[in-house]
C-alpha cells in the first residue's frame, strides 16, 4: 500500500523513528556531555558527595515526575508538538548555561532544570513513537530510538574528554555544547514540518503479532493491574541505578583523572547503544525473560564500581550501561504493551513519575550512605534492583490469567 505521494506508509513511519532518533542523538550529545562532567564541576565549585548525589537525583526525580504532568496536559489539550519543543529547549539550553555558573547552588539549579526539560518532552515522544510499533514491534522501535539516543550519549563524553584535554576548562566544554543543542532543535523542527500528525501511522499500519505479554492492553475505563505492577517494579529498579554524578565523584576520588572520567560514561553508553538493539530484538521474540536477565546483570554493577579498584570499575560501567538500555528500551516496551486507549501520554507520564520516585529515594540513600559505608551502599543498590524481579513476574502472571479483552 502506498500513499498519494507513492511512498509506503511503513517506510514513512520508520523515517519518523529515525528522525526522532537523530534529535535524541544530538540532544544527548549535549546532555550526556554535560552529565559526564557535572559531578566534577560541582565538586570544583564547593559541593560535597551528598550534594552531588542529591542534585543529580533531584534532577532525575523531577525529570520523571514532570513526565506525569506533561502526559496529563498533552492528553487534555491534544497538542504534543508545542510541549515537545518547550521540553527540548529547556533541557538542551540549560547545559551550555552552566558555563556561566559561578557557585554550586547555581550549577545545581541548572542541572535540576535540565531534568524538568527532559520530563516535559520524553513521554510525548514515546507516545508518538508508539504509533509506529504495530508494524515494527515495540522492542525494535524503542530499541532503535534508544540506540541513536545512546550514540549521542557516547559522543558527548568523548567530545568533552577531548575538550578537557585541549582546553583544560569545564566552562569552555559546557559553552561548546551549544553546537549539538542547536542541531537537535533544527532536526526537531524538520520532524515537526514533515510529520505533523504521527498518530496517522497507526491508522495506516496492519497489526502485527506479538508475544503473549505484549498482547495485554488496559481497558478503556482505566489502567490494568499489570501496568501498576510494572510501575512498582520500575521504581525498585530505578532506586538501584545510581546517577553518574555520584559515580564520577567516586571515580575521581579513587584515582581516575579528570580527563578520563568522561570516558567511563562513554564506555557505558556505547554498551547501552548496542545492548538496546540486541535486547529490543530479543524482547520482541521472548518477552519478559530478557528483562529479568538484564535486571540481574545490572544489579551486579555497584560492587565493581564502589568496592573494587578503579580499573575494575570499567566492568561495572559495562553493566551500568546495560541497565541504562534496560531502563530506556525494555521497560518502555513493557509499558507500551499495557497502554490504555486514548491515554498514552498520561500512561507513560505516570509510569515515569513512579520511576522518578524510586530514583530520588535511591539517590538520597546513595548520597548519605557513600561517606558512611560503601558496603551498605552496594547492598542497597543491588537489593533494590533484585527486589523488582518478583514484581515483574507477578505482573506477568496477572496478564497470563486475565481473559482476553479484560484489564
């Protein structure tokens, strides 16, 4: 089937997936480049471990909490694109603005603002991408988007590492990140012009078969119990997946040089980019089992990072990268399988708000435990993530017992 321009609707849908992936590639080059030095920069202007961890955790918490608010308003006003532009603009322009921050309070505030911007746009983009999944599969669509996103997350720290070697100044590195920020906004404008109504992709696409747990959809009257269980499991997983601000602070205290710290993040995100594609494909074939395996692998990251010599932290960062891919592709695919009709933005938003609560609890606990007991810190992080496993399984069992068409 072709449209009036002679172009296959399916190919147009995937062009939209790729174009939004490019937006995230440029965007996360900016965001992740800044994140790779945020912890070190905060320390350089007088912040301690607790402040660094809580600032990063509060940013992520507001990122996820704002997704719930953004999703609610998008469902009410039925206009996603204006909110998407506001979110990307706030998120991306706050990063180079750190070049002007002279005190840790200002720097921490800008880091928090970045999270709010991400929260405004994220659930809306995920909802728009969901209209392409009936043809290509949820795991593949979100895996492709995450892979491009993580390519940017890899490039950002690499660029920052090079800038720190050449300029030896955090402020110069922050200022130059305005370039990928502008490229992201230009690409977003092109996407808006070419694809003003992504919902039409779903109307054009034939349904595709999916694994049993992906066939569950919440009824029009509300959210399924499986949805709420997935939200609770995601919150537990988030509590143990610490922010890089604290990790970078620890690496610098453990012997890693300032110039090398961004490379740890680059390694993790490169692994995440590759893992998101592989895990996404596996999810479309075997479903929840790949999520459980990824959670177990991620739970092993903290002892490598916080208890062993800095050289072995590289192993931990590989596992942390798998956790990032799990967070951004696998868990998103799970939620996409239980979306209530007509409430996609709200469903993604509420899920991310719950995820953010878990993230904030984990960040505060990690920041307070760091100076008192690294063993307790590791036990908390690994335990929180492993606690998500029975909840994921409970959600699966409820879905399997539920008659078709019931929530």
